[in-house]
C-alpha cells in the first residue's frame, strides 16, 4: 500500500510543479455574515407596542414583564452572537417602555397596561 502524502509534502520535482499555486485557487463566494439582528423580529416589538402602553407599577391594571417573560414573549434565546433581548429592549425603549425595579419582586421589569 503506497504511503499517503501529507499536505504540502513533495517527493520529487513533478509533485512540486503540479502543486496548486495562489493563482490556481479560486476565491470562494462570499459567505453572508450573520449578525445578532438576524435573530430579531421587529414586528414582534411593533405588535407589543400596539397591544400595550407604558405605565408604572402604581397604575391599575398593569402587567409586569421581567427578563424571563420578555425572553419567552419574544423568543429571545441567547446565541453564540450575543443576546437578542438587548435589541428587543432597545426597540421597546423607542416605543416608550423602560425597565424599572419592581417594588413587589425587587427585579427589573417593564410595566405595561393593555390598551383599550
């Protein structure tokens, strides 16, 4: 059984001449870069803003959305590129929503009330 050559190993002049050069190698097609924004669906934020209005914990009829609830609502799972929840929260800020500390639970939450 003949010995298998390692990559870049040449036994003789003919092997060296037949080796591909930089001119022979064709550049591969550009691979689309994946970013964290590819995992964010802004229509979900728009739907949330149409259904809820910002309020605070002292208002009647408020709903409290903590980190875990926001992740579940927006399906914002941490991936290798980062945390998409950060982008969702930034978009919610543009809609007037903000994180505040809950007096009841002591954790950061977004308080919102369903629109009539």
